[in-house]
C-alpha cells in the first residue's frame, strides 16, 4: 500500500501554499534534477517519521471561468483514483461557493478518507467560521492557516493514521519482486506488457488488487517469476487520450510506489524530455530501482556510434543519479525484451544488497582517512563509523562529530565510492550523517 495524499479544491483557496507546507522540510534538501524545475505537482512529506507523497491537483487550470468546472472535475476524479487520502481545501474567507459544491459532488462518490481543510484561519477571530463546511457531510473539518502553519500539526496527526507505518509496500502480498512499467503516454508501455504477456496467456495469472481496480500480473516463464504492477491500469490508460502531461505524471505515482523496480520507458525518437524527467524524479524520490528503456529503437537510423552517443546524452541528462542500466529496445521486433527482465532482476538484487558493518567500515574508513571531509570554519569533521540501515532500499549512516558540516560534494564523493565498490546500479542511495 502506498501513502498518497492528494490536495483538491477550486482555484485560490491555498492548495499550493498547503502543498509547500506539507513538503517543505523535504523539498529544501532536494536538489533540482537536470532541467526539472521543481513544481507543485509532486513532493514528499514526513510527519513523526512516517513518509508520504503529496500530489497537488491545482494550478493547472487556465483560461476562462467556464473551463474551470470541467478541469476541476477531471482533477478531482484522478485524485480519487490515485490517492490514499484526500485533502479538500476550502476558504473560510469566502465560505461555500458553487465550485466547492462541484467538487463535493464528485467526492461523495468515493469511500476514501476525506479531510476538509478550512484554510486561511489565520487568527482566533476566524475560528468558528468553518462550521458551515460540515454541511457537505463528507468529512471532518480542520481549521488551518497554510501561510502561518497553525492547525497543520493536528491535521497531520490524523492524516498519518491512514498510512502504512513501515513501508510495507513490498513483499506484503507475496515475496515476489514487483516491477512497474512507467513512462509518459505513447512510449510503448502497453506494447511491452503485451509483448511480455500477450502471446503467453498461459503463463500469466491476473490477480485483482485489493485497494482499487488494479490488476497485478504474475509473470512466470523463462526462469522469471515476478509481479507486474498494475497492468490493468496500463491497458486501461491506453484507451484514454491523455494529452496533458500533468495527468500522466500523476498516474505514475501509485504504480511507482507499489513497485520495487520501475521499468522506465522513453521514446527513442523523442529523447528524454521534461515530462520523462518528472517521472524519473518520482522514482528516485521513492528510492525505487530503475531500468531505463529507450524504446522504439527500431525507428532510429543508426551507425556504429549512435547507441553510445545516445546513451552518453541520456546519462548526462539523468545526472546526478545516472548509475542506471540503459537498454535500447523495440516491442515490435522484440529486441532486448528478455534482457529487460534480466536487468530488472539484477536491479532488484542490487536493491536488496546488504553489506555487513565490519566490511563497510574496513572499506570506507580507509577511503575517508585518505580523503577526509574538508574542515569547515577551522573545525575538523571526524567520521567514526558507517552502518547500512535496515531499510528496504539501501541507506547508509555515517556517524561523526559534526554532521551538520558535511557538504553535498563530500556526500556525493562517498556515494560514488560506495557505487564503485558495490553494485548498486539502478538504485538511488540514501546517505545520512549522524551525530556520534
Ligand atoms: N490569509 C491567508 N491567505 C492564504 C493562506 N493560504 C494561502 N493564502 C493566499 O491565497 C492565495 C491563493 O493561494 P494558492 O496557494 O496559490 O492557492 P491555490 O488553491 O493553489 O490556487 P490555484 O493555483 O489557483 O489552484 C495566495 O494569495 C495565498 O497567499 C492562508 O492560510 N491565509
Ligand atoms: N516502431 C515502434 N513502435 C512502437 C514500439 N512500441 C510501441 N510502439 C507504438 O507506439 C504506439 C504507442 O504504444 P503503446 O504501447 O500504446 O504506448 P503506451 O505507453 O502504453 O501509451 P499510453 O497508453 O498512451 O500511455 C503504438 O502505436 C505502438 O504500436 C516500438 O518498439 N517500435
């Protein structure tokens, strides 16, 4: 199960302000990934040690008033499909308006938990103004001020009760690796699913998802045994014409969260674009494994250097997290389809890799001694020992006297040494510095 909060509501009620507040502590430490301007679409939040994703469905409504209603309707419907819980933001300063009613009508159809957030309760005079929102009859009302933060603690206390505490997405239903096929519209996701399962119906079993109309497919053939996440979603999505980049990104979030490894497809004829990078960013932020497929490779005119150049360019665009497998595939000619699965399996193995504390210290302390962190303001940073944390995806804690002084470049240095020594290809690594 994934932990996804979707923020819905009509324009100008304060959705993006709330989004920033819920994701602020995380976003501040997130570095911008090559060319992706961080926007309000997707972020990670944390409360009392519980992590969750926040998707903001607003800010994409443009043009005249009469298109608002249709747009909002679509946004709310997608939020309902994708989210674990929904935050419906309203404005105490205006009270209930028609567009709020439009949203409520759609929200009534879902059984998912809804939190009505009465925003702009900036001071005590405004407390009590929000009681009219109980008349919607779809959930409890929380008074908050997104700008000054008041009330958000109480909201989060109740919100996180709906979440999985121990990142149990993985291996909950079974012990099989979980692969998700993701990418923007038209890159070939359905074609890949069909190439894998289509003519081999006898080897797949459809297993209905527990939380929504998703279908995971067990794939068992040619020495492979794994789950393909949300194959129904991929097939169904094929019927919808989604021209808006925003929706397709939102729709990737859940599949990504439900997976161990993402098979991330791009279109060889287009190269890696902004929308692709958005999806890649979500994979990275969720610490999932990744295999990059440059699909439709059959359509690219090639000479002997094409593939190498293409690969280099992609690695540049994916930096800093570019220690990932890149395969050139075609679902039409079936080129490297088997290799894709092999690679996804290897990445899965990399994600489960555990290195003993004694070995880790033996290797890393020598490296650290040879190249210690630079002193800051005349203070020397001493790293005393290293430990891999007992998390699902690899994370390492370096214990030291002055963790706050260790800079990003040194962090990257350590990450690179770890990657040289151990095979973490396709895996985002987390590195922490802790006081000891
Ligand atoms: N007084 C007050 N103003 C707020 C609060 N939260 C947001 N605002 C203001 O309300 C306006 C709209 O806020 P946004 O966060 O952009 O609203 P939105 O719902 O994301 O709007 P769209 O982008 O149109 O969907 C801005 O001028 C904010 O500064 C609050 O808690 N108190
Ligand atoms: N030449 C070529 N065409 C491909 C390849 N893979 C997919 N296509 C074509 O690309 C188009 C889109 O493929 P789909 O599999 O529907 O793509 P999708 O990613 O599932 O698309 P959405 O459902 O819109 O997200 C179809 O016309 C496919 O036949 C490939 O490897 N080579």
